[in-house]
C-alpha cells in the first residue's frame, strides 16, 4: 500500500491489501475488515472509533464526523471541565486529531518543564551500605539476619521522579512511537524527552489517572490533561514479540458519554443530589440480569432520573429501536416513570416522547449538537438538565441560581 487509507466514522471503503496487512488493520480495532470475493479486494467498515493507525507498509485514518476542535473540546472537558480552554484553544485550528493533540501536548509540556522540573518528596525503600532515613528492621532480619550490611532502609527523597513528570514522560514516549507526528511537534517531543531523561515512565500508562491539582502542580495542568488524552488514545500492537502497529484512537461512544456525564453533573449541581455513572444494578431480584445505565441522578438516596448517552447512526426512521428496550429495562429496575435517551444530533434521532403500551412509562428522546461551539453546546446540556429537574419536580436549592430552560 502506498497511499494512506482515509474514511469517515460510520462509513466503508474497498481497497487492495495483503493478508498480513488486513490482519494487522483488524487488530487495531479502528475498523472491521471483510474480504470481498467478488472483487478480490478488502472492505473496511468504520463505526464509532476515530483516529490513526500505522504499520510497516500501511496507514489508516478514520476521521470523526465533527470538526477536530469540537472533538478536542469534548475530550478535554470530560477530563478537566475547569481548565479545558487552556488546553485546546491554541491548537484548535489543526485539521487532524493526532496533529492537534501532539501539537498541544508538546507545546504545553515543554513550556512547563523548561521553567524547571516539578519536584516532590517520594518514599523510597532501598538496600544500601550506609544508613539513610530509617532502617526497616523486619526486612533486615528476614533478608540479612547475620550480616551487618547491606541495610534495608526507607527515606524520603526530594526528586523529579514524581507522578506528574512520569505522566509527561509516558505521553512523550507514546507520541514518539507514531511515525507521522508533525515535525515541529516531534522536535519539541525530542527536547522534552531529553529534559525528562532521569524520570521513569509509568509502569501501566494506559491506566493512569490525573493527580489532584494544587497550587504546587497547577502550572502542569494543561500539559497533564493532554497527556491523559494521549495515554487514553495510544496503543501498541504486537505480533510474535515485535511491534507490528501503533494506533492513536478514541471511541466516540465513550467520548460522548464521558462528556455528557461531566456536563450534566455540573448543570444539575444547583438542584443538589448526586450524579452516578455506570451504576451496577440488575433487572431481577436475584441479580442474574445485570444492567448498567450510563447516568443516574439520585436525591435522598433514591433515583429520580436515568439517562443513556448514544453516539451512533440511527436508521432513516430516526427511531431508537433496541435503545428503547434498554431504557425500559432501566426504568423498570429503578422504578422510574420516565427515562432519557440522549443522542448526538447528527445521529438522525427524531426528538420525541415515546408513550409505551401497558406500562406507566415514557421515554424522552433528546439530542445535543456536539458540532456546535462549546458555549452553545453547554447551553443545550443546561436546558436538558432543567427539563430533567422539572420533570422530577426538583427545585434548585435555596441561594443557588437555577439554570434557565
């Protein structure tokens, strides 16, 4: 293959591939790969995952159906709803997702560490020939019962090898694995890697969580937020012990769900209560039919609303189909008379209220337009929150301004 393969999310394309290339592309999870005997070619079908994947002889790009600035906003807002403007604003003009994230991360990270690496105290357990800190007598007796040396000691070390710098080091390494990072960003990444030379990467970078932000690490905040996005999206494929492919991708279903969860939590804050995500429950009393609604809102220990976020392409009818069955199960298990199916506006969903037969339950189908600018999109979520609160007959708390519907 000579030219990169490009397609939009929820689309398909036919191309010529070797069997090895087809197998490697399938392993990335970006697309489904099907042989087409009638043409002798391969059909790639994309769904909700977007991003880029590369191998020794091929490159695949799946573009989102929204502009990169809007996608960056969704990603950054879900990660850090207070600081998202600082992370995405300078690089929102990039047309490719990887280019935008790489440019943003490398610029913010280099700017942060060039002022001096953040340092902190780290507890260290070590085996030394001199006393430092305190001796761990239990370990000393267990390992060196009859020997005076070495000593098992513990001490606090003031070092740059702390979690904030480890996250930056891991994200830098992940981006440098990708062959088509823009040249300016790649130069910044090489310089960043050199500055972090004495910092160890995370052992499990894809499971990393952002640290609590305080006045001490606030200057790292934009860089760490983008580093978290890099580590969420990056992956390496291995074949027989060697690196066979690298990918940087996001599942738009997860992106939309995470964004809506965070945005609704903030929009419902004036009404009190607690927003829970991915509630583990069951449809039956014995717990044999598990359910896991995306978002539930609780007041005084009781559920008052259930919301399911859907980023998918519906059929021409705009009907929620099987999603309605799923929501009915949620409402039944939680003893609610209304549930909310919230779709991305470009999914083709028909906004309506569904009155179901033989049950006292309605399903409200709603949309939010993630193609809009951030302020207008957040305004739509606030209107949705006001509708949910009104339907649940919940008034805003005293002294807290209600969000206008």
